[in-house]
C-alpha cells in the first residue's frame, strides 16, 4: 500500500465479502427469531443529542464519562454518535408515543454503536449489537422472556457452553439502604482502592462490586450482599423470574456481584458469557430499567431489554450454520459470436432467481473454467458459434463431470430440474 492511501480509523473495521455473508446470515436469523417472539424492528438515527445519553445512561458511567464520540455541529449543538441503543429507542418510543398503540411495546434492533475504548480483540470503536426492549410490563414473565430471547437466539446462532449470570439489584428504594451499607463496608478499605473505585465511592459505589482488579475483588468478597437488602416484592419477583427460567430449562448462575454499568437498571440484571472468547467474554448484557423512561421525560413505565455484541458472537460461533451462497451457474463464452447470446441468457437465469455469472474480461476458455471453479459454480454453460448454429449449448455439471449438448431454449428447464 502506498504512503498516500488513506486507512480506516483505529478500532473500526471493514466487513469484507468473505465475512459479510456471515453478517447477513446472522441478521436474517435475528429478524426471523424476533418475529417469532412478537418483537418489531426499530431503527434510530446514528447520532443523537448528547443530553440523551447524559440523562439516559448517566454521567458517571464509563460510557458517558470517557467513551463517547461527541462533537459540535455547525449550529453548535452537542451531538453524540450513539454509544448504546436503549436510550435512543426510548427517546423514539416517547417521541412517537408508541405506548399508545400497544400497552406492552416489544421492539428490537440490529445496529452499530460507537465507543472510544482502547481497541483490542472483541473491543472496537465502532461495533454492532442486536437487542430488544420490552416497554410496559413490570411482571416477571417478561424478564424471563427477555432472557429466553437472548439465550435461545445465541444458541441458534451457533454459540455453545454459554453461562447466564443472573442477579436482582432490587428496586430503587432498597438500593438506597444497600448503597449506604456498601459505603460503610468500603470506607476502611478506601486507601487500598484504585483511583477509579475511589471516585466511584461517592457517585456509584455499586460499580465497585464489578471490579476486575484482583486485590479489589478480594476486598469486595466480604461486602454486604444485595440479596439481603431486597424488599419482599423484589424477592418474590426474582423468585418468579428464576422459576420461569427453570420451566424453560434455561440454566443460570446467580451472581450477587453482577451490577450493570448503567444507572437506570432495577431488579433483574443478567449477562451471558461465552468460553470461546478471551478476556472480553461477555456476549450479552441486559436487565430491567424501570426508572429510565421517567428519567427521559415519560410517565413512569417499566422496561427491560438486552444488547448482544455481534462481533463477539461471530468470533465465538466458530462453526458457521451454513455456507456462503455461491454462483450456481457460470456461463463460458467460447468466441465473440456466443457473447451476446450468453449475456441475454445470463439475464434470463437471474430473472428466474438463479445465481449466475459470466466473464466480463474476454478471457480464454481455460481461465473462464478456472473462474467457474473458483466461484464454486456447480454448472457451466459453454456457449459458442458452433453450437449456436444448431441452437444448442454445452451443459456441464462440474460436480459429476458429465457434459451434454442441450437446446438453448431448454436451459432454464434443465437447470430448474437439477436437484438442489
Ligand atoms: P464490557 O464489559 O465488555 O465493556 P459492556 O458492559 O460495556 O461490556 P454493554 O454496554 O452491556 O457492554 O453492551 C452489550 C454487549 O455489547 C457486550 O456484552 C459486548 O458483547 C458488546 N460490546 C460492548 N462494548 C463493545 C466494544 N467496544 N466492542 C465490541 N463489542 C462490544
Ligand atoms: Mg464497556
């Protein structure tokens, strides 16, 4: 590559043709899957007012405090490339009053997100997620349905040995008491905590439970357990979620240190982990956010959702569910007289829904045959002036090696007869 060529921005990736078909397959699968569960797609703009994320995600989260791509537009508005999808979906839900149409609004998305993180395997600056948001029901069945969608969609996408980590972080009321107890416990250890944890001590002490630093993990081992602070209703809700999961044979591990990074989560919180990934082993995170819609200016409305990282899913799904679609028929032109017949036939084949291609480089017959093989074509049609005199073309099956002359006007019938 010459010094003059321009490269992509660090942490962003081109999805090249040898991979893009896997993305298409995943996306098709997600659409089908979501329709089965009664969720409808929503697409929101790539950028939003910065305030949406400041309010909807929370200013002391990692996302808002250090990961956003924020800039001023020409009218001096502060704009942010969306770092996550829940806040934009809720914004749209409120703006268009979707709750008026259906008291339980079930939405899904397949989209990109932008976060200025240190790029590494499984962590990029532009990445993709699919996810769902169910808005309007506080009941445990919907929590179980959301976890079921996350889990079964990942299984159908070819992920194996997944672990679901589950916790309830209770309602906002009991979080106040827990927060105070946690601060009381952490206070004597404050000197041993990292700068990040120290700054979280006042703003978001629950996040310290989620630490990845070994000596902090040791400290928080002895911390009070959220489960001791849940209200009776919280406990009942949590037990019902677990019972529904058991009914669906969805395995889970309870993890009372699992707190999501976002401020608006309440009660159910979960994460799905794949052993096929390295350090960034979380494929999916989600939970209930009964406080969010109100935070964004709506009337109090319960909500729950998850987001799954598509790059990580494609990394973890080592075995692809099916093969890249290939060209079925390749047309080989022997001489210039055959070219326009071939060109027209090519169009007819494609018009009938058959994957077909031909050579546009006027190459030798040998190179054309090589190209047919490279493309994985099963059938070739060899078209030249000699055969066309009798109104025929050569029809060759590259799999079996059989070859015969067939009338030009029976090509379509012959190809449709070929068993798949
Ligand atoms: P992590 O702990 O890995 O930073 P997170 O808590 O920031 O994850 P969420 O905001 O819950 O992640 O996003 C849901 C999913 O999106 C993650 O489980 C992961 O699969 C994917 N994801 C998050 N950030 C990135 C990124 N920078 N690059 C690629 N995928 C990501
Ligand atoms: Mg993160």
